[in-house]
């Protein structure tokens, strides 16, 4: 069996964000990158470099820094999003890295769905049910 093409790391997965209580679709759709995609790896390398520099200076990496790095990684998972008729703090968030970070930082239930989708390898296989 040829295994080199089983996972399509650059393929995008369509994630319908679900309401955290009812699990009904909210109308927000995100195009999710694989955790193994080149764009996400770029963020991981930047974080690793920063952590190594801190370590070489004998500075501790604090929990808040690691938490921020997880949110940065999750923001990189979102290639784009469509908020439909939904708003956040009264407006539709821009499709920018900064806006994605802010939403994911403030809404852990949103963060969890994005992170799970990006780390589910089956979402990025040739046989996945992704359009």
C-alpha cells in the first residue's frame, strides 16, 4: 500500500461551529487547516524558536505563554470563516489572524471545536466526507 497520499495535509476541512449547549449549527462555518499543514507548522516553528531562546536565557516559560501559544496555533488552523448572520460583541469579526485569536481566546467552546477538527486526521484524508 502506498501511504504517502493517505493524509492530505493541505486540504481544508469545512467545520460547522455548533452551539455549545444544544449542539445545533450556529451558522458559522470555518475552513480548517490540518495541524500538519505548512501554515500551522510555520507558527509552531516560530513558537519553538521563541521558547528555545527563552530557555537559553534561563527564563521560564510561563503557563500563560503556553496557553497563548495554543490559541495562536488554533488561529492558524482557521484558513477562513463565514459568520453568516452571527455577530460577536455586536459585529461580524474580520477574517484576520488577530480577530480569530481574539474570538478563540474569549470563547473556549469555539476553540475546542476548531482544535479538535484540525487534529482529527480523518478530516484530511482522500476519503473524508469533506466537500
